[in-house]
C-alpha cells in the first residue's frame, strides 16, 4: 500500500475524502437541530440530506420557510447556500 501525503485542512472536510460525506452530515445535523423550522422538517422526514445536498419536501411556503431558515445558518455554522445550484421543483 502506498503512503498518501498528509493534507492540512483548517476547516471543512477534504473534497473527495472517503469520510467527508459522513463528517459533513454530522456537522450538518448539529446545524439543522439548532433551528426549530429545520428540526421540525427533519423529524417529519421532509428534510433529507446526503453529503452536501439537501432535499426539502413540502408546499411552496414550507420550502420558502426552510430556505429562509437555512440562510440563517450561514453565519454561525459557516455554511454557504449556493443559490445558483438551488431550485424549487413542482
């Protein structure tokens, strides 16, 4: 087995790392549980996450409220919602 070079990561998780999706989901869970709107959606099975993707199920108002709640996490959790990759289907 070849030795892999060490990579210093000051924040976030390494792109393409085997554990990166798992570690990010642990971090994301803490962020979601800190917000009542997002926590309630998650407990109802309406907020699904994998790696750095989120799916929100509900009517337009529910989704709009969830997006607003997600935006409040940008500061305290240093999460950025990529609006160019975000869309509402339905």
